[in-house]
C-alpha cells in the first residue's frame, strides 16, 4: 500500500435515493479533475424485481451491491488520481440492509450473515478521507425520484424513504472511521447554484492539498 502522504484523496457521497448524489459527483469530478465512480444501478440484475417484491429479493440485492462496491473500491484505491464514490459500501449495511431487516423484508439469519460478511470485507478497504452526507425530506425525495423517471423506482413510497432517512440519521450519530460533513440539499442547491458547487470544490481542493 502506498504511504498515506502519497495516496489520492478519497471523497464519498452518501445519501438517500434521489437526494442528488450522482449530480454532485459528476459536477465535482468535472471541476476538480478527479475520477468518478458511480453506483451500479443501471446494470443491476435484481433492482426491478426487488422493488416489485422486496422480501423475495432483498438479500440477493444487498449481496450484489456489496460485491460490486467491494470490487469498485479496490479499483479506486489502486489509482493515482483523487476520486469520488457515489454511495459508499457502508450505507449498504448501516442503512439499506438494516432497514430491510427492521421492516421484515430480510430475515434475522440473512441479515446476520450479510453483516458478518460486510464486517470482514470493510476491514480490507481504505475508508474515505471525507464523506459528504446529503439529506432531504422524504417528500422532496419522492418528487426528485419521479422527475428522473426511472421505471423501476416508480413504486418507491415516502414511508420507505423516511425509514431510510431515519437509519441515515442514526448512522451519522454513531462514531465512525471517517470524517462526515452533512449538507441539507433543501437549502444548498448544487443543481441550480453553480456558486455553491464552486465553493465546495475549492474547499475540497484545499483538503486534497493538505492531506
């Protein structure tokens, strides 16, 4: 492994479905010249079935995400340029799998086996230098999800998003292995306010310099 001082900066963008992670990732990557790695959604073989029947496909979906994010994070860490990850591997266990278990869509045995595998995997990975946690109200997220028009997401309910947001809040309150910055996307508009994006990019560039 490269010495810490020679490692590229690792920024992760975390947050609920529809909160604007991919837009922020692409905007920052363009401004900073950093590599961008996006969540494996489009080619996910389980996603459409999962939203139609969460209980049947929850464990399969989470194992797929865990595998894909593990492979992606190994590729990212092997590079020489600073990089941005759209959704972290930690959210799979701390938010999505946990909520699926709590609402009865993943059995206790499946969740415990998944979590044991997750714990072994993350011990092999370099944690982010900074996590930007984007948040918004569930009703705002529903509007954004509808606006982007992915058919497989058309049945996502505000209640499910609220459970996820609650799990994000509890996760952020626990001591973690990385620094976290919370950004309320209801008040900071990275889509329409280029100045806000430029300000954040400048701050991250300085963090990269000092790392």
